[in-house]
């Protein structure tokens, strides 16, 4: 599965009035050091993904090229009942922790080089 598709699937699961951080998404998808890749995926997300529910590690709205989208994120969060304090979401109150700690990578990993797969897990060669 392509990483950004896994990101979108995860973000679609976030309930209203809750948020997650970029790093939290990356860690739960099995790539704990890929918070920036999550941000890159969210920059190009489809319309049906609730992008406004993903915030930075401090609970803040990350800077963007267009300030209007930062304001839009704040308005959408407040509309869902998330109260911001000094421009930040109190993560202790609104952070979503999925009930299952199962990583979403169990179905299929995103593309990786064939030599990264241990030899015993590779399909047998046909003759």
C-alpha cells in the first residue's frame, strides 16, 4: 500500500471533535520518523479527508503558504467543538488514541525494494 493512501485511510477514521499529530499518524502506520511525509501527504489530500483534524506536536496549526487555510482549519475545529487555547489544541483533552494499537500496515506494506524483504519471505522462483 502506498504510504499516503494509508495516511488518508487513517485520517478518515479520526472521530469528530478529536485530533492527532503528524508524528502520531506516522508512528501508528509503522513509520515513526515520517511525520514530514505525513505532512506532505496531507498537503495533497482528497476532499473527503478531514485534514483539519491533524495538528503539529504542540497541538498547533502548522504554518502554510496561504494563511486562509490556517484560519479554515481553526474554524473547522471550533465548529466540531474543539476549543483552542492560545492557538493550540489541548492534546490532553482532544487527542484521539485509537482503541486498537494494531498498525494499519497489516494488510500490505507500501512499496519497498525487493532486496529489503528477507529471503525466507520471498515467493519461490518459478522454473
